[in-house]
């Protein structure tokens, strides 16, 4: 963002909760896709995931960046 002329106002890491599932499916089980059941369960648990995401110890898989255009 800085190279594009923006001043970074805020960086928010999120989506830590997906890390264990991603690791299990793609690395250990060598799956390329999530099953419908896995997706449905994840969607049902989103309210819970939102509450605990910032408390999980592993790295986030996504980052929200807010930038301010330099004048």
C-alpha cells in the first residue's frame, strides 16, 4: 500500500479459525476441495468463530488493510 501512495491507517488480521481446517484438509489429507458438509458446518458456526477468532494462537490467513490516500 505504501508503494502505491497510501498511508496505512489500520491493519487487522483475521480468519485464524480457518487455519486448522485448511492444514488438515490440504496438507495432511491432500484434499483439493472442501465437502458440502464441511462448508455447511463452518457456515453454521460462523457466529461462534467470530467470537473466538482474535483469541486463537496461530497466524491469521487474511488481512484487512485500511489506507489513506496521500495528498
